[in-house]
C-alpha cells in the first residue's frame, strides 16, 4: 500500500490542526485533525528555535519527514491532517525509537479513547475542588 501524503503548506492549515487532537512522545509531538472528507492525508512539519540552531532544526525536520514517509502511507487515515513537531530528542533519538514514537502517537490519536480537543476542559471551575488546584477558589 503505497499512498501519497500531501504537504500542509499554509499557516491557517497548521493553526487548524493545532486545534485538533495532540499526542506527545519523547521524540516528537503529533497533532491530528479530521477534516471530515475523503481526500488523501496531509502532513506538515515544524521545529521551534528552542530545539537548537538552524542546523539542528533542519536535521530534526529531515528525520521527521523520513519517519513520516515510512509510517504515514501505512497508518494515516484519509481525510486527516497531521503536524509533526520536533522536540529536543528528535535529532539524536535512535531511528527505531523515533519510528516507534510516531506509531504510538498515531495509535493514540486514532485510538478508541475519546479525548476532547485541546483547549477544552470537561470540568467547569465550580467542579474543581480546592484540593485539586492547590489554590483557593475566588470568593463571592
């Protein structure tokens, strides 16, 4: 099964995926968004300056692209956008471990566990007890 994975190129598409599901692993962070269509999956890659110099960031992106080229044609679902975010461990992580990180993240994102999109909390502030937050709730 050799499927072509299109690239995400526009900023608005990266921002849309950031509102979707997210799974962090040691070697990478995977964000996924179901577009609710049957178009081929798309992938985008990003590494922040916190990871290192331009040389290190480029190495991390090359490794993420290679890992995605190996795993996504087999495991990606149609109608999904994926963004792979490099972490400090991405440039130096053993190749097999980086591939395992991507597989695990994909399994979790597509898994049966239903998780809410980022930025939404299921518990309201009144449901959180004082012991949960470690702080006093506002008075009045």
